[in-house]
């Protein structure tokens, strides 16, 4: 991969991409960020909007995104407590990337045959 240099030394662009992918990796993180890029959501709204995600997994993914500074969590002192999740300015910088991905899918997605079905509409297996 191509290397670029900065005043403080050399940076391996492959390593930079690996760090970005690691920050965004997780089955549901990009979908959560995409939803929060649209507007502020409450936990239940996110859970209903993302079919197939469990409460445990949504909680875990939101905690990771919050820890990494991509999502902010606001708890309101009400009874019952109200919690809202919002995308941060750091994550908002992903907006052009999300728009480019959407444009790419609109142009080429119809020709893509998924190798595996999405969680939407898939029936749960009973074991």
C-alpha cells in the first residue's frame, strides 16, 4: 500500500485503514451510526429499527461507540428515565462516506447477489 508522509514522520496508510476498520467493525455499528446520523434516537427506537439485533448486542455496540467517541448518551432525570443517543461531531465526519456508500449501492447494488441473507426476514432456527 502507498505510504504518505507528514511533518512528524511516515505513516503507513494500510495501518491507518486497519485502525479505522477496527473502530467501525461490529455487525451493527454502521447501521447504528447511519440511523443516528438521521436524528437522535432513544434505545427502544433503535432496537425496533434494527431487526435482528438483541437488547444485549445493541447495548454492547452502543457502549463501544460511546467509548470510542462516536456516540453520545444523554440520560434525563425523569421517571421513568429517558435515554437518548446522538452521533458526535467526530462520527458526523463519516457522513460523506455513508453518502458515497449509498450512491455506490444505488448504482451497483442491484447487480450484487448477497452470499448470505441479511437478518431481515430470516427465520430463527430452533435448536
